[in-house]
């Protein structure tokens, strides 16, 4: 009799366009928004500075707000000192509620959860196309507690080289076309497919601006970054290196975790992580934590996304085009053999607002778009040949609040089979029309308006030493010891993490 009633209910719901699972989800969310679900079952933790959190008011019964904005904090918020960004907030919550954590905790920055991310003050709340905050809130209920976490992975990074790939359904500018997903976004996209119409991983790209940012922020020389990242993994994450050394993460640090999974790690472990981001307003470690939340919130034994040899092959192929100093090139010489490489260095001076300039420091996707827009301005040049460096006031890359003029030095490294000559590129970059062409490409690619006031290119030849090494392993204690990367491991723990 019960089975017949269930079949009848399923038939009725299907007639009205709902499956049993969809009906159950809707019923749970209705209870949640109407205050009939307790915070001990589901808790939404928001890391706020001064963002408008009105969007979350319907969830007040399960919401906990940690605010670092001083007088701008609401009366019901828990006020914290303005240190450590969202990483410090999340860890503070875990440590101070370790023995009374909710069954299911959703961690999020406080800005409204909207699609994509277009850069600082330009919009986007880090959601994937086709997803909503409800996916995070309801996932534990929908899976009957079988899933112990919920991450929508938008990026993957090859740990040793910092080569990045972006998910095609993650919007990076207002009006950008992304695949239309007709159902809730999956944790991971497909490995292959058309980026225009399918939710897939994009190609790996070198991130010279990210490397420059980490070099400045963390006090690590570019040549030591690979060893530093691997050391961070060993000392802070304390898990075996992931397969092919590929780490998956959700840009914007929004995720949900069960109590059981959080308690796979000790309270002392989280306290040690918390100590690492509690001494500075904007600590280096917070950016590394953002890439690591899936791995440090518990002890996951499997990768969140399927990995394959192609991951390593693609990262290696991309890495082979980039030297440690950020200049790209491909050489057919034997290991250790000096090889001449043709370069064109193009110095571009452009005017932009300080906020727009901050875009390229804070948004790695826009950094790649800035490089790609330059390549698109030149016939025959590919973005993979290009590296860049932003200089403010001639040499200092730190952004000043009043800065409107910036110099960008692009370096094009020509592979041996390049179809365009260095002379042609130099002539093109020195032409008056190039300035307007570049400004137009930047506007189309990034949505930001710049005025290119000057551009000049010069050709040169450099001798480099080629290498075909494609295996990355834990660094030995040599010239890059823990003491030499102390700048990265800011606020080192008094003792090894438990």
C-alpha cells in the first residue's frame, strides 16, 4: 500500500513538472527560509567587512555574521579585528565552535552571491552559471548526508608551476558569454568539449602577474616559488601531493562542509592555521588557503575532480613555454645547451583609474585577458608567447590610491616556427594605429576603458639554457630551505602543525 502511494505521489509530481527529489529540495528550502530549520542543522557563516548583507536576511535564523567593518557592523554581528580577510573569519568560527559545529556549515564572503567575478568593485559574487546559494544550503539534505562537502570548483592549478586553468562556466566580465547550464552546476566540469557551449575546463595558462603578486605579497623570489608552494603543502595542508600535483579550488572561497568532515582534523590544527593569518590585514597565507579549502577542511582521500595524465601533460607543455623569470620560449636544444631566442620588448604607457589598475592585481583572469588583448592586437602573435610586468611610477608595482598612469612591459618570445618576424612586430607596435587597436582590444576583452598614450617595441636576442625536465618532486633541503622561504610562510608556527 505504501509503495502504491509513493508511486502515485511520484506520478502526480511528474505531471506538474517536479520529481520527488525536486519536491523534497523545495520543501526543505521552504522550511529553511521560513525559520523551521535550526542552526544546529544548517548554518550560513558570512565573512563581512562592510558589504550589504540584505540578500541574506531571509536566512537570519541560520545566519552567523562575522564583521570587520567597525562602526558599519550590524548589532547582531560578531565583531572581529580587521585581520586575515575571510580565511581568518572561517578559521575563527571553526576553532571557537569546534565542539558545537552545525551538521552542515556553509562558508561564504558576505557580498551577494551573483554570477562570476569581474574584479574589485566591478561586480560578480563568484557563483558559477546555473548555481545559487540554495545549492550550498540544501546539498547535505539532498544527499541524505552522504556527501561531506560541497565545492563548485572554478579553477585548477598545477601546484609546482602555478599554471592555471579556468572553468568555462565561470563568468569573468559583465556580458561575457558562458555555457548555458540547464541544471544545477556540477562540482566539476567535463575534461573536454567546446568552451562556448559546454561546461568544461579551459586550457592551462601561465600567470606571470600572479607570480609577481606572490613574490611581492609573500616575500619569495620568483625562482623559489615552486619550492615554496610544495613546502606550503607539506607544512600546512599535510596531505600527500594530489594526483599530477593539480589542486582544485573555488574562486571566492564559498563552500560547505559537514561537522564530521571538519572534525577529521584536530582543533589544534585549525588553531595553527588561524594563527598564520591573524597578524596582518591582508596576509600572504590567506591567498594560499583559498586554493586549499577543500584539502584543509578535513582529510579528503580522493581528488574532488577526475584527473588524468593529460593534466600533467598540459601543465608541462605550458610550463615548457615559460622560464622561471616569466619570459616564455620554446627551445629544441639539449639540456644545458645555450640557445638563442628572439624577443620583442614592447613598453606601453596607458592611463586608467586606480580601481581599474587594481583589477589586474586582484583578478588573475583579467591579467590573462590583458595579455591576450595585446596578442590580439598583433597579427601572427599568440598569447602563449607573451609575458608582462606592470610598473607603477616607473618601477614600483605596488598600487597607489591616486595612480592613473601605468607602464606595462610586454615581452614576446618567438618560437622557432613563428610565422611573423620580430621586425614586423616592432613596426606594428611603433605605428600610431597600434595604440587605438590595443585600447579597443582591452575594452573588448576586459570591459575596462584605458587610454594608451605611448607604445614602442624593440627587438633583441637572448641566450637561454634549455631544459626538458617534466617531473616535479618534493624539493630537497638545498639552497631553498625553509629558512629561505620564510617570507612565504608568514608567521611560522612555533611548532610543527599537529
